């Protein structure tokens, strides 16, 4: 990721980590409910039983605990985050999970290293060259998956205007996905007013 964008994201999250006690606020969500409502949709990308999972921009790693609390019997969970302080806090919170400081666009995984690759909230910041960063990150996520990826975005259709946030037009995201990844996708814009989720599947795989 270009340095200016990474600095904005890293500084923003490091300040939140230092300022807030509640973990949902530390990873920037308005509430535990808003975080979990996104996780609940991401978890429907496919059958996660026995699957290997990568969580890009894992924050404190709460997605792994969300899945465990719903008795999802995945084979492995790996959380990565570009913010070293976030990864250190995640390791303290969940010592038995695997976390790494990594941006998949800068340090790509080998092709098909994981069954499913997820992100929740990594595209929500207004940064320079947002589209180029988003395209590179989505490509890296898609190449790392064997079955599919699940991603969420803040929606422009919500009418919100927080200047620090990046709101995406669903049709523009679908067009990027069709250009760069695959036309084998699902869009969900039915669970919150300010958010949407896209699943993209490898061509040979049926969810
Ligand atoms: C809004 S927080 C959400 C954390 C977690 N996904 C959750 O829902 O609880 C976004 C996180 O993504 C990380 N991040 C943003 N872009 C990233 C990238 N390209 N690679 C790795 N981590 C990234 C940030 O450092 C931050 O910790």
C-alpha cells in the first residue's frame, strides 16, 4: 500500500487503541452489534466447516471468536493486520489464534493458501488512491483463496457523509470485481442501511 494511505490507517487505529477501552470502539465500529451484524453476513459465504480462513485487517481478531461462539468448526483461522499494535493486542486477547503483521497486497500469499478470505472494514477509510489500493487488495485476497472471498464496504446509498470515511457505490464495486476478479459474485445490501457485502467465488467452485 502506498505509504501515505498506510500512515492514515495506521495512525487512526493506533489512536483508537490508545483512547478507547471497549474493543468494538477500538476497532472503529459503533457497537458490538454493528460489528457482529457484519460478521454474521460474512459467515454465510459458504460452508466453513473444516475450512481454512484468512481474516485481512483482523483488528483484534474478533471474527474468530464470533465464529467459535456460533459453533462453526473451521479448520484454522489466521488474522493479519498492517498495524503492529493491533496485532499485538489481538495476540494478548486471543493467545491461541494465529496473527501476523501483513498487508496482503505488499506481501502476497501463495495462490489458494486458504479456502475463504474475509475482510470487515478495511475499505472504509478515505485515503489517497483508494481505488488502486482496493483493487490491489481485492486481487491479493482473491488469489489467496481456493473457494471465495467475502468483503464488506460502507454504502454510498446510506447518504452518510463522514469525511474520514470512504463510502462505496455498490455498482462501482461490482464493476471492479467483474474487471479484476470474476463475474461469479453475490451482493447483499439488505442487513444494514450503511453497509453492503460482496461474495466472490472462484469460477470452478459452487458455494
Ligand atoms: C475497522 S477495523 C476492523 C477490524 C476487524 N475486521 C473487525 O471487524 O473487528 C479495520 C482494520 O483493518 C486494518 N487494515 C486496513 N487495511 C488493511 C490492509 N490492506 N491490510 C491489512 N490490514 C488492514 C486496520 O489496521 C484495522 O485494524
